């Protein structure tokens, strides 16, 4: 091809790219929701003299143009692959892949946040608990604990976090569970741990809190694929997870009450397993206050768990050791309101939090 | 509107090109003006009026200056025109700086204006000044308002240069040709500029951002920041200039070059011949030479150099660190002029190290948010304040951005251009390059689109000037 032809071809292809891009941007139907990113996409802004004069139309249009771009997910994947394989970036938007796992880098340790969390826990204890209540604290390491250092990513000192939390929470007995966990106990594409892999963690907690569990679990596997929260953020081609849940007689017979919405809910909401965040199948996801009653319990022990989302999947494993478990998520309900719903008398109390929440505890009320 | 945005690439640009090439020749400047006003209004709808007033005043004063050029009145009109243009700049860009400093010195509490900086005001004001001064110096005034407005507001170079001088472009406003060859050159330049911006500058900007937010400063991290910002500002700004020059070429204009591999310079004097050429030559022709240049003795010349470089620094931003940045170059250029230049010529390697080191230090000052941060960043380079030599974050950043830094380092030299030149010298190599070039450029476009769709880091540094 001579230079003249090349110039013509270059002009033609460039103009064609712009024209086809414009046509597709304008003509293709627009998605309202991005399943992979789990968020609503920006709509076409309203055109008015006021919105144009104020500049709002233009700034909103920039968001719309990016969100509504044709084949958005494919382009995001091209970007992720280019960043990782061409530029050898160690992460893409803070998400990295290692040994088939996706994880969001968590660094550095936010000591002020750990202090804030422990102060909030102390304040709950002061308000509601007496010396008769047994109080426990356990820290769940996020999966970076098992992936980051080995793969050359920034890694927090998890032992130090546990020590700091144990020292600060001198009102609670610390139960160590990190020694029972490994990377395979977490979903490959999601933040959370796998319920079927943490029965030993539940057993450790129960044993330390002075109760026993049935441990006669039956594992069920959902047919549909589970694409966790990191899958969409990373935009990398990794295989999906399989979502599993365990059943035993106690779980089968217990009743769950959602105080936030005043309704009974199932332990495992299989409809939510098909929704935008399948992990929400465990106790119906982010609900501020839930009570699980175990009518067949051979004990009258009660437990209140102050928890984050990791608590949703472990609580059913603990129910066979209690007559009632209450789960309070004080990110969504102010602790001062709990007295309207929870009787702490004679209850054991467990503060069970992941390092992800403890390191960003500004959400804890 | 950013060149590196979906709204520009896939909405504005195709529509602007269609409009421009669809209208007859006599309407092309009007089409360009309309596109430029939409482009500017997209980001600053209210400030379109300010720009319009500036253009109208420039047009009117141009006619008056031409009419009275040979009389004293012409000089007065020229001075009024320059003063009015500068007053807009002073009001919108520098008022709060002066008020703040007066308050700090006197203890007064004069209220600050808090005016938003109109994008590109530094660039289009200088273009209007160049127009009226050129007319005063003998250039024919533009009789067609649309032609002049199209020149001042031309969207490819409106908001971040290069500063196109009227006398360089006056002929092209009315008589320019369009060809596939010119358009292809422009497209090539545009795509390369976009790649410099999106693939290199934005990623280096992420590294600078990571340094700024890090609580684990270390000597290594401070040096990585200095290196990455030095590369970042080059790829960001020269990328924009490439895009501007490329788009101008598609529309039939030939803008002056703005960068010529500045980091291969062997002295600061050479660096400023290669860096932001349009600004350097503007200050030379419209400030340094009118002040007397080197024609009134060494002492006056050195004073002129100091003044011009402090103004150059001040042009970049209304803050003391920019003035110090400019003054630093004044001192260095003076030192080179007086005795250093001869010594630098003795060792090419040492002179490169000297130049890069000082340029890097200057950009650390340049990018600081005030002198306090500048001093702290500079202190970090020598480990002052008890910071460690290395930190985990620095090592991670080095591993994660190593390739980008390497690509930036190589891309800042003419190595790639020279390699391409060598390949094209061979007929077979030339044929292969011809065949590959359109495909490579289009793949680059798609990859850059992917980066934009992913919505990564994307501000242009020179928009704030």
C-alpha cells in the first residue's frame, strides 16, 4: 500500500469509527442497570434552558455518555486486560487477581478506625450489658490476609489488627478464628466467606461461648452461577463461583423475623439468590435487626451478634446451640434504638466483624 | 469538554467534522466558530459571553489600531486593548491572589471574589493580545468578525494551546486547503496525542495521586513522585498539544509545534527552547523584546529575564509556588547565560543529569499546593523529616507502575520516532509500516475508548492555567 492509499484508508477508517460510534451511541437501546457493576446507570439528563445554563445538563451528559456507551462491559474488560497484561499493572481500579481469586486491596491499617469501632462496641456494652452478660469479640480477616502478601500486593498486618482490637476491647473475651481460615474459605469473585467452609469457625465460636452445635449439615448447591461483587468491578474474565448453603434440623425448623420490615423471612431466601447480589440469600441481606428463633433448642441460651454481612452466613450455623440469636447491624440501626426490640438480660453477646468494616468503621453508629 | 471523553470523541467530534466538511468553503469558518462555541459552552456556558466580549473588543480595537497605526492614537488604542484583555485575566484569575496577599500583609479583611476561572482564559487572552499587537506592528486587521472569532475560539487549541499567533494563521483563515494527506497527518497526530494522554499521562497521574494520599512517605516514593509528575505533565500537555495540532490539521490549519522532546535537553536554556514553545516565544516577542531584550546592557537584560520568567510562572497559576518556579528558571537561565553554559558543553552526560534534575525539582515546586507543600516534597527527596528510604507503598507503586514509567521514559525521547524512521528507510519496512499503521491507530482508539468507558482518572493539567 502506498502512502496516498494509506492516508485515504486512515481517514476513511477513522471517520467510519467516529460515525459508527455516534450512530450506535444514539440508536442502540440503553440499559438502566449494570448487572456486572451492580449499580444504576446514569440516565439521559433532562434538557432545559436552566439545566444548560447551569452546566448541569453537560456534566450529567458526560456521565450518561460513559454509562450508556455500547458494549460497555466488553470495553471495560479490554481496559482491565490492557492494564494487567500490557502495562503489567498489579491491580485494576484497586482490584487484583491472584490464584484465580479477585480481591480489593485493603491498605493501610486505619488505627483511628479500629479505635472508633472499639469505642462504639464499648458504648453498646455500657448502655445495655451487665456483668452477667458474657461478651466476646472476634475479627474476621478479609481474604487479602491470605492473598495479598504472596502475590506482591499491599497487605495489612492482620495479626496486629487482631491484637489491637483485642487490646482495645478489654470488655470482651477475644476469640481467634483467623487460624482456621484460608483463601479457599472465601468466594473467588466476592468479598465474603463460603458458608459451607466455615463450619469449623462456627464450632470454635460455639465452643468458646460455651455451647455445642449439631454439626450434622447437609450441603446444597444452587444451580445458577454466582458472580460476586469483585467480578463486575474487576471486569476480568474469571469463572463464576457456585453458591452453596448448609441445612440441618435446627436451621430447617427455625423462624426468622425481620424487625426492620416487620415480617418473617426465610433463613435462605432463594429468590434473592437469583437477584443482583446472590449473597443476600443469607438472612435476606443487609437488614438492621433480625431474630432467629430455634423452637427445637435443647438450651435456653440466647445470643446477640453485632455483625456485618459476614454474620449473615455464619449465624444459621450457630443456631443449633441457642434458643434465639439476634443479629444487629449497627451500621443501619442506631444502638440507642435497640432497647425497643432486644432484651439483653442473660444473653451472650458477640461482636463479629470483618477487617473490611473495622478498617472503615465510620459507618458504625 | 475534554478531548479525552466519550462525549467529545463519539458525539461532538463526528458532528463537528460532518458540519465542517458539509458546508461550502466560504462557510467553513462560521461552521468552525459554531462548533467552537458549543465546545466551549459545554464546559462554561456562562463564560461564552465573556469570551464573546473579549473577541468583540479585540476585533474593534484591531480596526481602530489599524486606522490610527501611524499616529500616537494607535499606540494608545493598542495599550488600551492590551490593558482591557489583561484586566479580564487579572479579575478572573488573579484577583483573589492579590486580595489574599493584601489581607495577609495588612491584616485587612477584604472579601475575596471567589470567581470560577474561565477555562482557557490565559490562552485566548494571549491570542487576542498577540492579534492587536501584531496589527499595531503592521499586520492587516481582520475585517471579518467571523474569521477573527473563529481564530480566537478555535476549539482544537482554545483551552490548552498551543498559543496560536494571529500573524502565523492570518492567511490560513481565508485560504487553506484540505487533503487526505493533511487529514491523515492530523488524525495520526490526534490519536498519538490521545494515547499519550490516556495511556501514559493518566496512569502517571494515578501514581502522583497515590503518592499524595499516601501516609507512608519514603525517599523512594518522593523520587518516584518527582519522576512520575515530570513525565506526567509532559505527556499530559504535549499530548493535548498533539491533539490540538492534529485536529487543526484535519481542519486545514498548521499550528506551530509546542514541544520538541524537552527532556533530552542538555541545559535549561535548551529545555525552554523545547518546552511549551508557543508560550516561550510569546513572552519573548510580546514582553522580553518590548522591554528591551538584550539591547540595553547586561544589567537590564538580566532584569528583563527575571521579570519575564516570574511572569511566565505567574501565568501558570495565581500562587507563590508558580512565581518561585518562574524565578528559579530566571536564576538558572541567567547563570547559564553568564558562565554555566560553556561548562555544561564539556560533558553531555552531566549536563543531561543537571537539566533533568533541576527540571524535576522545578516541577515538584510547580505541582505543590503552596510553598509549604513544595518545601515538604523537596525535603522528602533528601530524606529530611526522618522518613524511611523505602516503604511498602513505594515498592508496590514501583512494581505496578514500572512499565508505565518505562514507557514514559522512552516515549519522552525521540527513540520511537527514530526507529520508525529507520524502518521506513527500508522499502519493505516502509510497506509493512504503511500497512500496519491504520490498524494500529484504530486498535489504539478502541483501547483508549475502553479506558474512557471505564471512567478512570482523566483531568487535564493545563486546563487550570
